[in-house]
C-alpha cells in the first residue's frame, strides 16, 4: 500500500529555521498541482527567534499539534539550517507515537527525525525539503522521481553506490547528516545502534573534523552491533592541510576492520540529484560488486 493517496492532506512544518523571507508559494503549488495533495501550514513557519522558526517551546508545540491532527497524513520540514535538536525536550512523544506519521527532511532535520524514531517509533524519510528543493514550481528530475515513488508506490528499491565491503543486511536505517546525528550522542534521543543500518552524509566540513566525527561514531554504544553502513555524499568538504587527508582517506580509516556490508557513494546527501531514504523502517541492504541497493 502506498504512503499517500491523491487528495490527502500533508503538513508543512518548521523544525529548524523558518521561511526568513523565502516564498513558500512554489512549494505549495507543486504539492497541490503536481502531486495533487492538500497542504496545511504550521503556524510557526514565519516565526522568528534568532535563526529559528520560533522558540524551542513554540516549535515543539507546533510539531506535536501537527502529529495530533488526524487530517494530516505526512509532515514535511520546509528547510533545515539549524536548531532542531534544541526543541527535542519540548515534543510530546506519547502523542506522536499514538498519531504516528512520517516526517520528511534533510540536513539539520536529522536530529529530530532520529529522536522520533528512538522515542516514538515514528518513521521518517531523509532527502527532501520543500522550500529548499522546489524552485519555480519545479524539482530536480531525479529527486522528483524519488519523491513520487516514496509517496505513491507500494514497493521501493534504490540502486546506487559502490561496494566497499560485500554482504547483505536487514534492519532499520538510522542517521542522515553526520553532524546533526552526532548532536544526539549521549542523550536519550540517540537511537540504539544495535541491529541498525547506519546512513551518513555531510557537507562543507573540514576533513579533519570528519575524521574526528568518524572516530566518535565508532565510540558510540553498540557501534559494533550495526548490521551495515551506507555512506552518501560528503560534498564540498575541505582539506585544510595535506596531513589531514581527503574524504576517501577518512572513510578508509573509518571502515577499516569492519565485518559488515558497507556501501559508499550512495546517491544521498547535500546534492541536487539525490534519493530519499527511509529511517526507522525495516529494509534489505545489498552490497556487491555487481550492484548495491536498499529495498523495502
């Protein structure tokens, strides 16, 4: 059964930064005219507290209320930027669990998506932000295909990447933007890594910082119980000093000695033609020289 049907209502929410003068009309028009979905706007989209769409309490309340609304079948964070991890203490996870529906997002939204998986067993999809991605009522063709398949197709298979360590794995995917995911380290909002497939990407980071984040990942509880790792794009990451190593060198050190399937170069991250990937949903992962995929 597909996630949505034409005529369903979806909610646009602001978990991180708000509109900040951006025009929301192209995104709304795209959903209504091309996807044939109704759009309900959260009240805090135009709120402004520092760099965020309202205070932590306001954002937490608005998101919780969108989950409570029975008309709304799925939620879309309009953009990322920053601040989603600040509101995690102000979400009502019991209400969210009782009214489970997927939250779409990318980048900074990673923090709240993984918290929802961990605390409310609520699925999410990482790889799409309406206001960030929809320009002039249009969308990158590959991303558009992925979005329509996620919303309206009953069965899914994403074929992408190169096998670094071969094998097959099953489990829920967790992760997303590495920086935002690690905001959860040491908190009650970090998903248990045991039995999971870890998805990571990032952008505009210095490679020595990536190296340190990879090291922190390996120090997390139950990292050794992961079933697989999917590495997306690390776009625009900068080598400050030749001794720091490039992204490939950092990844090589990160995966050394692992005995689980690893895919690299998966079509996901801060890149225009990306795929949308499920979080908190059981998937099958294949890493092989003949091809790599995840299916559910």
